[in-house]
C-alpha cells in the first residue's frame, strides 16, 4: 500500500518534470524561430561585402566593421538623424499637449454639441489615409511644403491624433469628479484644473502614448516618402535607408543597410526595455496612480 | 428678496459653448487635414487635373477617371484588387489564428516566460524598411535561405525574384509579424479574471475547455478590434513591400495603394489616383460596415 503511494507520487513528479522540460524546450525552439530575423539583422551587419552577397551561414566568417565605417564616413548621416529627431520631438510634444487638451475638452468640461465632436473625431479613425494622401500632396505642394519636414509634424498640432485623444479620454474619465469640483469651488478656471489637477493624473497614459508614438514615427516610411520624396536634405532615417542606401542603382552593399537597420533599432529597443511592462500589457497596465 | 436677473446673451453663449475652445484645434485639424482634402479628392476624381499646368488645372469634368478604372484599365484594376484581397484574406486569417495560438502558448505562469515574450517581440522592433531589405537579402538567389536549401540538396527557390513565388513568400514571411498582434492578445488575456479559470477547474474543465469557453469568449472585443484594424491596414498595404519591387515581381506587388502611389507621385496622374483611392475607400467602408453589422458575437464586459 505504502509502496503504491510512493510509486504514483514519484510518477507524478517525473511527469511534471518531463512536462516542464518539454515546455521550456518548446519555448526555446519557437523563440529561436521568432528571433531569427533579428539575429540575422545584427550578425549580417558585421559580414564582409563578399559574404553578404552569398552567405551560407547566419554567422559572419570574419567580423568586419566596414559597414559601420561606411556609415560613419557618410557625410549626411548626422543630418538624417537630426531630421528624424526634429520630426519625433515636434510630433511627440504635439501629441502630449494637444491630445490631452482635446480629451480634457471632451470629458472634463461641458459644451453643447460635445458628442458630435467626439463622433467626428472617431469617424476620422476609420477613414483610410490613402484618400487624403493624394489631395494633401497637392495642397502641400501649393503651399511650397513638399520636400520639407512640415507635413510630417504639422497635422499633429491640430488635435493630437484621433487614437491618442480617444485613449486619453478613456483614461481621464476614470478621474473622480470630486477632484475637479473642489477646485471649481475654490474658483479655479478650467485651464487651471487641466494644468494642475488633470495633467499630473494622466501622466502615465501620456508617457505610454509618447513612447508608442515615438516608435511609430521613428520608423515611418510612407509619410516621408510621399511628402519629402527626393529632397536629400530632408531625408528621415527610414527614407534615407530606402532612397540613399537601397534603391535600385545604389552602390551600397546590403551589410550597410543592415548596419543602419541595427542603429535605427537601438532607440526603440532601449525604450522597449524601459517600458516593457506597459507596452506588453497595453493601456490596461497604465493604472491610474497620482 | 430675489433678484431675477437674466444673464446677458454673451454670458449664456460662453456658458453653453465656451469650452469648445479646447476642441477648436482638433476641429480645425479635421477640417484642414480631412474634410478639405476629401472635397479636393472628390473634385480631382471627376476631372482631369494636371498638376504641372497651373492655368488649366481642372478640365473635362465627368466620369472619365472611373471609366478608365473600370473599362480601359479593368484588367489592371481587377488584378490589383485580386492580389490585395488575396493578401488581406490570407494574412488576416492565418495571422490572427497563428498569433492567437502563440499568445495562448505564452499566456502561462511558467517562470521566465516574460523574457520569452520580449525575445519573441524583438523582430517587431526592426524598422519596416530595414525589415523588407533584410528579407530581400535572405531570400536572394544566393541568399541564406537558398544556400541552406542547396546544402540540404534541394532546389533553390525564387522567393521575391519571380512572380509566381511572390505570394507564397509573403505568406511564409508574414509569420514573423505575428508577435506584433501577439502582445495585444496577451494584454487582453491578462484581463480575464483568474476566478473564472479557478471555478472552471473546480468543475473539472481541462485546458481546451478553458480556452474555448473562457479565454476566447472573453477576448472577443480584442478579436473584433484587431479584425477591423487588420482589414483597414491590410487593404492599404504599402510600406513593407514597396522597397522590394523590381522588374520581375512588379505585377505581383501591384497592390491598390502601390498603384495609387505610383499614379500620383511617380506619374503625376492626380485625378486617376484620386478616383482609385475613392474606389478603395468605398470598398473598405462597405467591409467595415459589414463587420460592424455582424458583430453580435462580441462581448464588451459587464457594464458596456
């Protein structure tokens, strides 16, 4: 009897261990599969020109820094970084300021027709960007803005983007009315309430949006391609990677493209590492804490 | 004594509408960057707009652009819609199911599973252009994949370099995009109350019962959101494949938005591009409406 219990016990234990080992084995195998393109990006940036064109292995035969040297010696690279940073900074500050103001106007104060405004904002979310892309090009062209960075950041200062407004509004609605009512009794104006009561409380969602917006903007290709086009002085990194380093007729080897890809990915990886929990668990994890 | 005073009209106006001031920027934005462009686009679509001759910008009002799309260029139009829809249906169906399965796989309490989530997600941090150049290099005639195939004694595959193999290649490589939706599923799965699983376990429910009776029904709102966004995005596919285009695969990557882009920005046929974008808009609109109409299966939680 005793023996039986002992046997089944060890059986269960063995099974559990086997299952755990199997689970980790699967996690590693699937993980290797998914991380493969990332490894290739990184490793191939150290390959020699000869190897990258005909490689039989994911590992570089000899470590070559030539691709990075080529980038370092490229005179315009700093300019591309600067352009991308200008676009990102102007956009992110626009997102933080304008979308929170708009969301505040939509849920913390009252005016007639509020619902109509909100519906209108949501409706723009469903509109495919393609319809407005072509006429915006002609409008920007008439205003002389094609080939400049203006089209890449100007629109965000008008409202801050529908998705951002929507998410901040959802978050703001969670702030108890009593907070602002006390301030109203004290005679605070609505802009005071926005600046000194609501803004500090919505900081977590603002940070979340700043990070996610940055990641999208830093890598955006389609908007710069449409509105900056082929003015090399205003290339952003993504656009430069295509126009300067990859387009048919370019004399650069793929290892240089990969090296630029590695460098471009760094800011996003750093941000991802810092805000991993929020980004992984989504807006829900951005709890309301003052 | 009560003094009954009517506030002056401007006070009342300010009280009723004053706070709209917070929404003035967004309203201006919708006007400048959405409504006016839409009107422009509609006007362009119904005329011959020549971008280079300022004095004869608008001429020949009529349906000629749509006639071109559905008559002269009918073959091209059908082809573009065909490859775009084939791409959308295949990648959305496979991608949603696949990424959901990976999310289920990672939605466990094993120690260290968080590190694996990060590893799985890393490729999604590669910039889109770098990503497509990366796959171009890997799938080149003498790229890594073909060298592996040849090492195994197999025939080399043409991937992006030949028309027929472009679509299978796109499908195959779309697998590496799954972790992007995976993290959204995971976020939603975390919100399912643990008590639900606990009481199901007490009733003797196994893993599959719990998945099909709890996890999937409780994440339908995210499934719905992802479905809508994937349809809208997949039908406008552009950035991931535009850098890959060359003489051999051009027609197989001629998605609608690629054609709109080329018409407007390469050939400066603004009117044709505008008309084509309206056709796409109507198609996307009808599809979204259809999905919304059939969304009875979505569960939004108790209070909604």
